[in-house]
C-alpha cells in the first residue's frame, strides 16, 4: 500500500522531469535549426502571419478596452486624492510595464498557442512528421523552428500595439470623458516613464513571454499522444501551462527589473 | 507566388504597425524625447538634507528642465548628501555662484532641484561643485516650527 503510493508519486516525478528534459532538448534542437530559417525566410514570414497578423485584432481590441477600464478605475482612485492629473502615468505605467506584455502573452497563448499545439499534434497523429522524416527532412527544423522564431518575433510587436492602443483608450476615457487636463495627462506621463527602465524592460518581458508561450505550445504538440484525445489534452495543457508560466515568470521578471 | 506576396505585404504591415506603436510609446509616453541620453556634463551639489529627492528627478532653471539628478550619495565624513546633476550640453553657461535649491512640485508632488543663476562671469565646468545650496523643506519641520511660533504668540 505505502509502497504503491510511493511508486505513484515517483512516477509523477519522473514523468514531470522527463517532460521538462524533453522540452529543453526540443528547444535546443529548434534553436539549432535556426539556419533553416535563414535559408528559407518564407517559412518565418508565414508564421509571423499566423501568430502575429492574425492576433492583431483581438490584441488591439483588448488593449483598447483594458486602457479604457484603467482610465475609469484609475480616475476613481486618483480623484479621491485630488491627483487626477497622474492618470496618464498610472495608465501608461501599468500598460507598458505589466499589462501590455502579460495580457498580450495570455491572449496569444489562447489565440495562437492553442492553434500551434493542435496543428503540430495533428501532424504527429496523422504521421505527417514521420512522413517528413522519411523524406530526410528534419521536421523540427522545417516545421517547429519557424513557428518558434515567428512567435518570438511577433510578441513584442503585439505587446507594443496593445500598450499603445491602451494608452489611447485611457486618454479617451480620462481626457475625453472624465475631463482630465490634456497637457497634464501627457506631460506627467513623459516625465515619469523612463525609456530604458520602463519601455525596454517591457519589451524584454514580451520577448521572454514570446519564447515561453510558443515553446510550450510547440512542445505540447510535439509531445502529444498521437490520438484525437491526446491532441485535445495537449491543447488544454498548452494553454494552462503557458498562462501559469507567463504569470509566474512575470513575477520573477518584475522582481528582477523593478524590485530593488 | 501571388499568395506569398500578399502574405509578405500583410506581415510587413504588421511589423510596421508594431514599430509605429513602439515609436509612439517611446516618443509620446516615455521620456526619450526629453532624455539627456547620458551626454551633457556633471555638476555636484552638497545638501544638509535632500528630503525625498531621487535619482532621475528633474533639474530646472527658471522652471525649464535643463538636466536630471544622476545619483544621490551620502558623504560619511561630512554627513551631507551629495547629489550628482547631469546638465544638458546646450546649457553651458551656468554661473559659478549659482544657487541650488530643492523644491517640491505642488504640495505633495515629487522633489526637484531648482537652479537660480548668480551674477558671476565664470561658468561652471564638468565636475564642478555648486557652492550655494539650500536643503529641502521638510513638511514636518515646517509644521513643527509653525506650531511652536503659534504657541509662543499665544503665551504673550
């Protein structure tokens, strides 16, 4: 009885460690195949389209609404201290530092990451990956690497769009609706937000999230049990693991970047 | 070929939009347009008390920003605060008897260094120290003095 329970615990641990190891090996193989993308840039362009262009609409619309909500809520709190003019700072800082990279990563995980997992998982289930191998084409280089690099490339652009549109949304609500002073909104924002400290760190965050989200999605697809049930489970796992990894890493990155 | 071309155009538009967004954030939201970008020259100033002055606080002259506080250190031999100010290169004619004050923007706003030009013909150079300084006004001390003087008045 006790030994059985112990064995089960051990198997869980071994499985988790094994998946972690396979994931890192896959990442190394994907990165080693980066030369393939240099030879065939068309593959990368197609993946930037899949992950980036197709996610623009959801990212921009979400950014607009998040910015507008920040404007409303921020104004409510700040007006209690008579500091409505700081609304611009609050909206822009929260967007550029946190919400831009994080919410974009979560949206991309749901919108593009799940699609990647399903695509790779189905390719595996229908033995297309084995077929490529039969033709002496390395599926990791040919299929996975462009998707990874495309995702990494697209993420900072999407996060920047999210933040920019969010700031404009906050501006509409704060200045247009609630009557915050136009000049103070922008000038306080500019004087309080630093290019290196805030903007560059936000871009670094979104790059990290781009790696994590696409990596998890691709690994889950590549590692899926090649059945329809296995692919559906892998897709769920990809979204859940990406979301957890993004939120956890965000805390670590924030602590490293801003927590001195 | 045609499909590939339209794909490339769309991706190009996507990346251009992302770059525009980054540019917008850099210019309109962050302080890049007003940054001193590490050029300019450095002055130091000693204060008995700097209040809550922090690095990156503005340095102004006549209300116009001419530089930034680069760092604030503590001098353990004189028990004074040493503020390092980075002044824009274009502002190269600050007289050497200039007065450095620590002001507060608004009642509860952040603190900044205000320079009041003196009348000297000699200008401060890179690495020079501003001799005339006035410490930050600490609100608690002012309230304390105010109460004290009120109590004295009441006693008469």
